[in-house]
C-alpha cells in the first residue's frame, strides 16, 4: 500500500465496516470499508449533521483544509460535519488496498448510487441519523449530492451540488474518457497489472496535463495567475501543482473513479428520464456553478437546475475555473461560504 | 509515401520548387516543395489574387470544398485564388515525403514565418504578384495570415484571420502539447522512427478524441448535432469523423505541424512585443472569431484584434465550435461568406 493514502498524509480518519456489499451491477465488494472524518459534535437532537463526500482524486483531507473551520460556513462549532471518502479514492475500499483476487484491475466498477447507499448506512447505522441538514459536494461530489437528494429525498433537507452534474453529458463523458486513456495507454499500466504504481508515472503526468488544460481557465494561464501561488514558471506550476497531485496516486484508483464519473446518471432508476429523477428532490437546493468551468459548462449546470423543484442557481466567478474547488482562490472561498451560509439559514 | 497524400485524394495540385531553403532557426530544408492549387484567372493587372494557406491536418482540398465556388465570396469567376499547403502538411515538403537523412524525425522544426517567406516566393516568383487582395486562413491558417500581414505589410491589402491567434497563448500551448503527446506517447511512434505510419494508429485515435473534445462545443454533443450529418451514434461519429480524419495521416507530419502551431508568435521579430508586431499591419483586417471556440476563446481573439490598427472583430456563432471551419455548418458558411464579401468590397 502506498504511503500516500496513509493516516500521516490524509488523517486522522476513521473506518466504517460494511461487510460484503452488493453493487447495482450485480458485483459485490468484499469487506467494504468507508473512510470518513468528522468535525464538531452531533447535537442531542441529531439535527446538525452535514455530509460532504469527496471528489475525483481527492480525499477528506482537502475538504477539511479548504472548507471547514471556525467562522466558515461549515463551522464545527455549530455543525457535525461528516467528510466521507468515495469508494475507490484510496482511503475507502479501493483497487490498491483490496486483497487479491479482488484487487487492482479486478476491483468491480461501481455507480454513484452504490456510494450513496453505503454512505446512507454510515450515517444511519453509525450515527443514528434520520436527516441530514445539508449534503454538499464539488465535482464528483456534486454527483453524489444529487444522487443523495434523488435517492433519499426525505433524508436530505438541503443540498448544494457544486460545479458538477446529476448526469454526465456526452461531451463530459468524452473528456473524462481522454483522461482515462492518458493513464491506461501507458504501456507500464499493463491493463491495471503494474507491479509498482510509480512505473505508470508517464501516464499519470500526461493525465495531469490534460486535467489542468481543461480544469483551469484560459485567463488563468494568460494572466499567469500561478504566480500568486509562488510558482516560478508555467512549467514549474504544472509539475509542482498538477503532476505532483496525481503522481503519488494509484492508477487503478483513478481509473475506477473516472469511470464512475463518466457513467454518473441519477436517472438510471427513472428509466433514463432526468426530469423525473430530479423532480423527486425535496431538499432546498442551491445549485452552484463556477463561471468558466471547463469541465462543467454553466449552461449544462443551469439546464439541470431548472429541473430541480425547490432550487436556485448560484454562480461564482473564478479565474481558477473548475479547480477553484481546491480552495486556492480566496474570492471563491468567500463566495462559497456566503452561499452555504445562506442555504443553511433557510428554515 | 502514403496514398492519402496523393493527387487522387487531394489533387489536382501543383508544385513550386524552392531549392534549398534556410529556416529562421538556422536549419535548412533541402529541395523545398510547396504544393498549391489555383482557381480562377489572374487578371492582366494582377489585381485579383487571394492567398489562402491550409490549416492543421488539412490540405488545399478541404479549403476548396468548403470555401471556393461560383456565388461564394471566394468566386473563381472574379478572383484568382491560390490555396497553398503549409510545409509539413503532407502535400508540401514534409517529414514523410522527404528523402533520408532529412526525413521523419529529422525533418527540421520550423516557424510560421518560414512558411510565409516560402509562400512569398511562390506568389512573387511564380505569379509575379506585387500585392494580394486578401490573405485569409482558419486556425493555423490564421497564424499564417497574421504573419503575412505583419511580415509583408505593403503586400497584403486585406486580411482575414479566422478562429486563430497571432501568438499562441499559454493555455493553447498546453492544449496543443497534450495533442502532441497523445501521438508521441504511443510506443509504436518510437521517437518518430516507426516503419509504418499505420502502426501508430492507437496514438492517432487518442489524438482524434482529444481533438474533438476541445474542437466541438458541449452543445454539439448535448444536441446530438452529429445526427444532422447522418451518423448513427456519438461513437459512430467519433470513429467515422474524427478518427477517420487523422488515421491515414503521417504522425511525424502531425507532430511537426502541431509544434509549429504551439510556437506560433508574430512578435518574434519585435522582441516579443505583440502590440508592436500587430501595429505594423496595414491591411484592412477582419478578425473573425467563432463564438464558442474551445481552441481559441473569443476573449483571446478579441484581445489581439484590439491591437490591429485598421481592424474589426466579427463573431460567428456555431454549434460546431472551432470545427465549423470544416464547412459542415451551412449557417457558418453563409456568415463567413457575407463577412468575406464585405471585406472584399472595401476599397
């Protein structure tokens, strides 16, 4: 197991054991573990819980660093905040940490709905919750947020999908497919049977470059906004920020997550009728878009928001584009806090 | 030599021999050949000539099919139109058709300014021109158009750079680099020393997918606009339209062209001062942008247009995005004709 996914770098986190866990597609994960971290104290009435699932290539740690804190909207002094790691992200059960024969390339593909079902067991069985005050998430976390609100409409009081979609568009599917291919086309990937994750570094580096080419705005590059974060050149930024982010990660983990992203679709249980699926949502929902998001264009996010009954569209500009989610744009951080605080104040 | 680049598929075209041709970077192309096709008749006063250089992965044939015709703005009944093939595009001197030892991976890198200098010799030595009524081009052809107007300001009476930039932005450089890597990372590419171009088909297919992911608008995919062109599914479209376009091409040719694209910069002769370079332009210039161009964002095109003295910005919407240049959107074709006709009518 890679040190990258250790308590040292991503902890402290705890683990919830779900035993053998059947998936939507008929496969089964043996001994499923969900890794999570909590902040704040659950009220005696259990009416202050917030759930925040992780995103692609991220863990609960980046959510903690970028969104949680005294004086922030997600204030542990007021709320009991559960940061949960998606299946496959390296902290929860994943290709790289599952014992043979179900490891690596044999780890089963899964759907967003499987994660949400597992998370439902976490919050009900472990914490005895009957309602979540808010479910929120960015990017792939927005997919999980939508799925929560559709799958458990009475459980989710408020929802904030940020910079993500309930159903992946054909364009986004294609884009994510090119990310996957950047990794799997590396001969060292060997169909997922590499001996050392690090030997796939060329594929991971290519993936990182394609990722930031779409994830940041053209204006970010034009204005050399990477200078604000102390990088010496664009190449220095790409290596130190983008390649460095993906290099220590397990290629099978990333491919599994990206496949889940590509295939995300809340309408699967509604015969593919998106309007019908989104109409089930009872949560007060703020659909939050980043203005020039190269992954999830504003018009696609707005089109889904129009189908969510009790919702509002909130738009945040950021030169960081999609990657504003990482929390390096203080303007974005202030804006997202204001929006989340407004949502949490809704009775 | 591949049949793809033959007279059968891309002719009729003629060839202009330039002998040994020194490049800006100190290298030299031995026995440079420029392939070109002409339409219409040069007037006795030689005052009706138009030059239209090719773009990335295209030849004079697609320009002919998409832009030339009776009743079109580029009407051979009125104008003498020269479609010239960029060096490296497979019809003019290129890695794949140059004899050893200067072939394949040893074909020298070159700059847009080298093409323009060679084309200047074509139009002056072969046709005895002293002025061009119009230079126009799309994408990499826009790079050549800008370079023409900067390098030979008295020679170019009107200019129409379409969906392209005078200087490649950092974001565009990164994007084009990922296209190059999609090809060069294929083990079959072998540093450019493959025996058969077709053995690099995996890299070419990857390149094709990354290319259309950025080249078409998200709306194109959402609305399944590929149906209008008779494709049965998105995958059918990607294979039949995108992969089919690149598969028969020579990988070294594409890498050479893409490198020229990546490094394009009209300001090289002005100590990198873009405003100074563009201020040299004397042509009446219509800078034409495609509304949602995933390669060349409108704001980047507008920023350059603001630096061109006698210019106007024209914006054409198309669901095809950058690839509207291919001529499959009749609305785009009508719009571009109207704009070019207006420009040609300027005294």
